[in-house]
C-alpha cells in the first residue's frame, strides 16, 4: 500500500514483483507511506474517490466502522474545505501493535492507524472505543487538508495541524452523530490542556522548535487540546459561516504550499471576522489560562449588570499571577440561565448587561478558553438551578469549580456542594462525569483507608441507584449516553472498591469456566479490569493464561496490559518482571508498565530506572526522554519529584527534560494542594454524614 494506487505490477525474472505506484502531487516528505504484509482491503466509492480500509488478513470485517466513517465524512470535508480531496484514493491502514504516544498518522492517501484504534470487535469493543475509532478517523481525514494539502512551514506551527484536526474531528463527528454530544467532550479536552497550561512550566501554542527532541515534545495537550479549544473559541467569535469562508480561502490560497499561523488569521479576518487576529494572537503567542472574575452583579429593572475583570488562573504561582496577570482580549459569552446570550471582548475590566435576573453563567456554551470565578451567592443559585443549565455548561461549571478549589481560589466545599447537588435524573452525559469527581478525593486520601472508606460509602450511596437504573447490561432502546455512563460507573466504582460491583465482576469472571463467551460484549474489558484490579495470585495467573490463549492479537495485548492493573503490589511486581520477557510482545510490554504506574507509580519508576536500557528498547526512540515523566507524573509524593529530578540531571539535556520538568512541577504542587485540601474534604464529609444521620433520625 502506498500513498497512491498501484499503477503497475510486473513479475520479474528473479521471482520478485516490481510494483509501481502512481505519482503523487507535490507533497511533504513526512507524509510518504509504504506498507506491506499479508493484507486485505475493502473499498467503497465516494464520488470519484476510492475509499479503502486495509487490515491484516482475516480482519477486514472489523474495519467496517472505519470505512463507514470515511464514507460519511469525506463528502462533508469536500464541501467544508471547498477543495475536493485531490488524490484518487484514501486508504486507512490498520497496523498491529501500539505506541504509548500516538494512535494514528495522517499519511496522504494512506492513513496509518493502530488496530486498537481502528478495528471493532462486537465481542469486546466498548462503546467509548467505537466512538474513538470514528473520531480518530475524522481527525486523520481532516489532516488530508490541514497538514497534507497545506502544511505548516516549520514545527513551530505544529498546532495548526493538530489543533485544527482535533477541532474538525469533534465538529464533523458532532454533525454525523449528534446523539453522541461530542461538543460536551470539548470540556474534557479543555481540562487536559489547562492541566498543563496553569503551571509556570507551560508554553505558548506557537513555540520555537529547533531539535527533533523538541518536535516530539510539541505533541502535547497544549498543541492538541488547547489548539482545539482556541479554534473553537475563535469560530464562535467569528460565527460558523465567516469562519468557514476564511478556511476555504486559506485552502485555495495555500494548496500544495506551506503556511504560518498568521496566514490563517488573515484569511479569516478577510472573510469578515474583524478583531479576530488580536484575540488569536493573545491566545496562541502567550501561555496560560485567563481567569474571568465576576466582581459584582446587580439586578436593576429586570436586567443583570455584571462587573468583570480578567486575571490569570494558576496552580503554582497564584500570588504572583494575582499581582501581574498576563493580558488577553477574552471573548466572553454570558447569560442569565435560560435567557439570551450576550457577548463582549473583555480587556482588563468590563461591564455586561444581561436580560433577566437570577443565576448567571459567564462562559455560556463553554467555547471560551478561560476559567470563570463567581461570587458565593451565584454559586449557590447555580447549584440550585443546575438542571436548568445546558449539559455543556453543567460540565464546564463542575470542571471550573473543581479546579478553582484545587487552586485555592475558593473553598473546595463549593465544588463538593455542586457535585452533591447533581440530581440522579441529570442528563446521562453529566452523570457519567460524577464518578470521576468522587474518585478524585478518594485518590487524595491514598494510604488513609478509613477516609477512603467514607468516600467510597458516599460514592456508592450516590451512584448505586444510578447503576441500578441503567443496569449492568445493555437494554434495547436505552439512551445514547447510557453505555458510556454504565462503563464510567462500573469501572470507577470497581476501582474504588465497591463490594457489589466487585462481586458482580467476579461472578461474571467465574462464569467463563463453563462458558468462554460469558464476558463477550462491550463491557468485556471493563469487567476484566475490575477483576484484574482486585486479583489474587490465582486470578492473576488465570488472566495471564487467558492472555496467552486470546482469540486475537488485540485481545491478547489488552489482557496482558490488565495484568499491570493489580492493586496487590506483589502482583504488580510480577507484571513488571513479565513485561521484560518476550511473552507479552514488545509493544504490549510498555503498556503493562504504564498500567502498573496508574496505582504503583513509584514501583514502576524504580523498576524502569533499574532496567533503563531494556525499558527504552520498548518505546519509540523520539519520546524516550518523556517516558519517566509520564509514568511518575500523577504522583503527589515529593520523593517522586526528587527521583525524576535526579534522573533528568543524570540523563537528559536541558531541551529534552521539559516534559519531566512539567511532571516535577505538577507533583510538587499536588503535594502542597492535597495537604491543604485534606482537612476541607474531611470537614465536608463530617457535615454530610451528620446531615444524612439527621435525615434518618439517628
Ligand atoms: Zn493529528
């Protein structure tokens, strides 16, 4: 398989075959593709374009969803970009194995995707994974224009490729699968970006890249998720039609050529988005997260007058940023809940008039890349009116308040009260967020079993009725978000130690003895995950045997990775040792070690340090310097920060240690934050338990 169709295939006298591919138009060298193997191809026509999926022999039926996605998406992109796909064919090639760092690559006319991100097996693929297949295909297809037809001049503007492709993938998936509520998932993406961007170790979206090392470091949440969030904000500022007209002009002007970020802004400004360049410049050339504060709100003659000011949200330098925040032109959209949305571009300070009085939302629709800080009385009203907010505003409000609590901008009780106020009949997509907000505090009390038990009791009491409503198994005619909600509830309650969920997982696992298909279905690996997490030696051994006799390479690697999820440190140590043998297969070994790091980061990091050369042979060369930072980056233990620092001092150059330095900064901040939050969370639990006892009349 190459970028173009095979033009000729001629048998040679020496028994080999000479294959000649069609000549591509002018293109960038990094998009060249040549694949070979025992392959199978399935195709469909979309106008003049032959769309194909290519897999290892015997697997092509599992690529039906990817092919359907291509066929749905291509006509939309042809129309959106105004320049039809210029090659005669577009293949999506599924390859074996996995990377710890990427899922797919947008080679022109011949997308490469790892099997795990492209193939769907009804016996084991979860609904979440199915949606990822669609979204990844959409992302790589968007690159066929943004990246392939028009390429950034240099890696400084990598975000133009990745931010745009991510934004476009969400947009087209939302268009084709509105029932998936893709726009709401943008809040999660924004949170990932802000998770890096709120630290002083962050970088601007547009950044200087001089070395290969810096290129690989550039593939991070700032490039992808902040890139997507900023583009979504700019589209919202420009309006969909003006924005698209700008994109079309940009494509036409720069087809088969190179661009820099400014070329995009001037195209969209010329299409009518006056003032967009200034906003775009502020958000792409300088790092960080704006904080929009409501300084006061007055209800006058049936209208709300908001006084706003712009600060900077920081997790590790709040006092300094409060004194001298960076300045942005911030496009703000606000509304009184249920009322008309008003817009302004905030420069420092400003006043907004909103029709109506009552609870108000400052980032209405959540298209803005900033955090919103409200006075306590509005928070109380928002909690009361929670279900009157749109789901995306509910999601944004929960995320903002969580982070404002972590950052010390307001008491953590605001966020906990808000989570507590989410009713059991809220929309399923929001309910699917809830387990995470309970697992967060649970993780903060790692090592304090008594408090973890209290948090689990609260979580079980809140979530079990929801799980009872959706059931353990899919039901006909259930809502489109129910499979996601079910997975979130089972996996999180299972990981936190909910007895009922663990018992159900074990019951299903035991049933495999008499019926090997007992676990087949979209939750297969969710149930196996719960079993693996709470495994004893006999169970772990059985999982290992299952991995070795798995029906497909994909199943095999997923079960092997689960061996790393064991909570028992003696078993996770066995998983680490197993990872350095030939048994799991090279790329699976790295996944096992990453799985161990989720609950035993110190164990994983120590193991990797002790077997550094062997470990490095398991992962992509270009990202070796980042690997340890990722394995240990979720820790709150200062000893981990010191360990990573010593490692970076010994083995990394100043340019190659940036990712590790970001992890170190996050760990140090987390250690301080968690120590501060523990008494707050305990006090909140005390009050909550007292109210519950009071209600029961105890
Ligand atoms: Zn990409």
